[in-house]
C-alpha cells in the first residue's frame, strides 16, 4: 500500500498540479491577509471603506482590484523603460521560486509521512533564503529605472536594512540546521518531534523573528517606503497593476516568512502519533495544524503593525549590528554547547 501511495505522490504530473494548487492557495491566502490587515486598520483608524463596503468590508478588496486594473499605467518620461517594466516580473519570480521548495504540510498514512511540496531538496532552506534575496535586485531595478530620488533613497534604505538583517537571520538558520543535522527544511521540521526548537533555543527564535520582520519590510521596519518621508519609497512612480504586483509580492513574502517561523521553530506539522494513527485524521490534521499555526503567526505580525511606532533608519541599523548580531552569535554558541554536551 505504501508503494502505491508513493507512486501517486511522487508522480511528476500530480506534482505539477500540486504546484499550481499551491500557487493558487498562496495567492488566495495573500488576498485574505490583505483584507484582514485593511479591515483591522479600518477598525482601528475609523476608515470608512474597509468597514462598510460589503459584509465585513469584503467588497473593498474587489473595489481595490478593479481600481488597480483600470487605473492609467504611467511610465515616467525619463525612466529606463525596460527595467521599469520588467522589475515586477523579477519580484514575482522571486516569490514563485521560493514556493518551489516550501512545504505546506504533510499527510500521514500508516505512520509514514508524505510532505505536501512541489519538490524536496537537500539544501532547501538555503535555496529558499537565496531566492528570497533576489527580491532586492527587483527593488533596485524599480528604484533606479524610475529616475526618482525618493525611489533611490528607499532602495538604498532597503539595502542597508537587508544587509544588516540577513546576517543574524542566516546565523539563526545555521543554528537550527546544526541542531537538526540537516539543511533540508522538511527534515528540520520533522526533527522537532516532540520538542520544538523554540524551546531548545528561545533566543534564536526571537532574533530570527525580529530579523525576519525587518527582512520583509514590515512595520516597524518599513523605512524603505515610509510615506511621511519618501511618499512610497521605491514604489513611488508605480501605478496601476505594477504597484499591485509589488504590493502583492510583499504579502506573499509575509505568508512564506510566517511559514518559515513555523517550520524552523514551532514544530511544523508534527502531532502526537495517537492523533494521526487513524487514516482520515492523518490525512487532515497535520496540514490543518500547520496552517493554523501559520495563520496565528500572520495575525501576530499584522497586530504588531498597529502596536509599535516606526524606527528611524539609524536605529534599524544599530539594532541589527549592535544587538541582533551578537545575540545570534550567542545563540549559535549555545547550540554548539548543547551539541558538545550531547543534549541533542
């Protein structure tokens, strides 16, 4: 029976269909995240649109989509048109390439776990991080091609932030990989049964989460597009669906970043064996449990936006190099020490 299941799950055609389904699910999830964030902000700030357009403001999302699709597509006179037009393709390409190796849960049949992912790689966590970093090239293309000083300032703020926060982020990932003994994100998630890595290295989890927030450009780390100073930063000259693609790519990064938090520190889809011994529960529960945790992380990140003020760019750089980097190295030493003591 297991052989039959493996033949079905690893069938290339089904893998391709699974990949398309995953893309659709992520786009749907991004729409939900956009709606929820707009709804929450409307409730907090008494904005009329997302509070009153349709039941629970659901139709505001439709209205925004119509506006973006029908708005005039403007290309500045002195812009580099080739870079200006192609930059959103690179940004969305970064997201699609990350999706390739990202697991979205698992099904468990007869005690055997089958991961829901388009493909599996031995170095998938490094691959995902590398594909995520491609987005910075797209951001620079947007800013440089627009021939606008606010866009360029926003892009260089993005460089300063990403260079600073990629270092502690990478060190935290290395710490997790050392503890799991693998760079395969599926094996990292499965290594957390029954003890989650947030318990084994809580300092690493905190540093990783803060660095991830900065990497995604979420408040309080959105200096690259702070509207009070830079209008819309690197996206200032974008209109219509070019702006929509960049905006949407940010929300997909939010979903994928939240998945990384769950996969690296919150146990992934692992559940006690007695809950998955029954076939129907084994098929449903692990993925549902994983997606529930991802939804909670997204909710927490969205709530933070309305609870903390934006940092200045110098404060962001100081936080990275003077605090998070030493703390991430301390966490790495802690993990190595636990390994030498034979704790894991």
